[in-house]
């Protein structure tokens, strides 16, 4: 792509087309230090900012920012270098946030906190990492007290399904997914039509990687409560994991 074509490129037409055009422009650079190189870098910088403004998010191509950061460093373009590093951090933070948010859905606030804290540290400007981290930390801080309160209720009335459910949920919050399964089973024995217990058990099973069993729980929950958001999100995640076998939590 010629420099003039890059200058007139309409970034709003296609995110992929813009990424391809910038990649071609990068391929024309030598070490980034010649006058021509610096002009190309300046235009690339402008186009990246146009993408930000048009789509409210950076160019969806992390490899471009990695390449540009190194070239900008060699060329002494500190503004472009800092911008690219910020975008690399944000993309990494997005990945970490997704993992943390997924663990938060499972209910496990131990793992959620780990990933969300890392995301917030890498990219302090991330719009959700700090918010979800605070949410996970608050739940974790209350978990022991919730278990103690639930056990007092259970001692008074062992057939109180709600108390068993509160205990199971708090156990999951503490990362005790495997141990919580028997407690969820106790809830379901006491209240066979409790869709929330089924959906939450399904989420715990999903967090343990037991997808077939999780699907059964979600399906049972949705039969009783078609609007169950926990079960719906769980089924969507099952599909995501099936379509992305290389994704690891």
C-alpha cells in the first residue's frame, strides 16, 4: 500500500481491512529511522487513533501493536511506543478479565480474584477489571461468616434447604467446588424442584470441567425455570469451550 493510500484509508469501513493495510505499511519499513519510515509511522499512528475514535476500542490485532512497539522504540517515537504498550496491556487484561469473570460466574472468587487483580494491575484503565475484582473480594470476605451462619441454621433444622444452599454457595466462593457438590445434592434431595440449586451445581461442575454433568443440571434447571440466567450463561459457556478447545482457564 502506498503512503498516499494509507493517508486516505477510511478505517470505519473494515477493522480487518485497516489491520491488513497497516500490516502492509509496516512491511515497507526498514528500521523505522529514515525520514520515509518516520512519515509512515506518523500516518499509522494517526490511523490507529482514528480506529479508537470510531469504534471506542483499539485495533483488534495485538500482533500489530507488538511489531509497532519495537519499531517505534528503534525510531525514538516514544508516543507511539507508549500507545502500543498500553494497547498490548489492554489486550492482555481483556484475556485475564474474561478468565476472572468466568470464574466469578462459576462462583469461585479465589480464582476470580487472582485473574481480575492481575488484569487491573496490567491495565489500570480497564473498564471492568477493578469493578469485578471488588465484587469478588467482597464475596470472598463474607464467605466464612455465611458458612458459619448457614451451619447454625442447619443445626437447628437439618431439613432447611435454603440453609444448605447458602452453605454450598459460600463453599464455592472459597474455591471448594468439588466439596460443594454433595451439599448441592443435599439441597436437591430436600427440594427436588429447586432450579437455583441445579443451576449453581451446574456452574460448579462446569468450573471443574465436568461439562456433560453440568449440561444435565442446566437443562433440569431450565425446565423448571426457563428464565434462569445462571443456567443460560452456563450453556453458552459450554458452547464457547467446545468451539475454543485451546482455551485454558
